[in-house]
C-alpha cells in the first residue's frame, strides 16, 4: 500500500513539476508544456467545434481582397492531413468547462499544387493552418472551414512571419466535381480575379 501511495505521489509531483499551474478566481490552468504533432482521427466536419476568436479587416467572401492579401493563390489538393500540433496545451477547469485545450493549435497539411495563379508555390509542400483537432474537440475559425483530405481547393496562402519560410492557409474555395470537369474555366476565372486583385488590405 505504501508503495502504491509513494508511486502515486511521485506521478502527481512529476506532473506538477513539468507543468505550470496557474490559479485564478474560479479557474485552474495546468500547462502541460507539450509540442508535437498529433494525428487527426476523423473528418473536421464531423467534430464538435470550439470557435476561435478571429477578426478580419475584410470579409473572406471578397475574392479580390483575399487574392490581394495572399502571397500564393493556386489550385491544389489535400493529399494528407499530417496532424495537429499543440504548442500551448493546458488542462482548464472552471465553472462551465474542463478538459484539455490549446488556444493556438496548428494543423499541418501535405498539399499538391495543380496550377499556380499568383506566386509560385512548390509542387508539393507542407501547408500550416491555424486550428485543428484537440483532445476535447476541434478549435476552428468559424469564418472558414478546415480543409479536408482528398478535396481540391482554390487556396489563398501567405508567407509566415517566422524564419522557417512556412506557408500558411488564409482562405480556400472548395471545388466540386463539376468545377474540376471545367478546370480551364475555373483557372481563367481566378486569373482574371488576380489581374483585378485589391491590394488595399495587404500588410506590407
């Protein structure tokens, strides 16, 4: 019995030492200091969503501004959802909710580019997207859907501000089978949109 209690005490102590506990009014947070890729186990569309608070300076439905904002606009297919990276995983307990939660997850995708419209994205690369599956559901920007494996999109992406030359998902328009059968018309439509892009919202 003493051995079991000693083991339990050691586990709890190790847990607290490797994390950082933050106590507030009616709320407890235990940061788990975990940063690695976790597999996505089901389609994003079937997951319960926890909304992210994201403010845009223009509506994503404004295609000319979305293309203007982007560094890359291309037609591409999601070949694989590599996984979601947790960088700030915490266990939160308060009056309304408890469980594991990450305020800043990033999902990694393997993308195959079919046709570049603006910029020259690599033929195949890893695209990063804010949001993704967590232990207790999915955190996602409610203004846009998370890309799904096997689907083809008109992707609008930006270069990251980090030093790793990462490419981040900004917005995407899913193409259905009818669009793909008329892919030349889709390319022409978005090439014309690129020619008339609105650069007023760019950050540089």
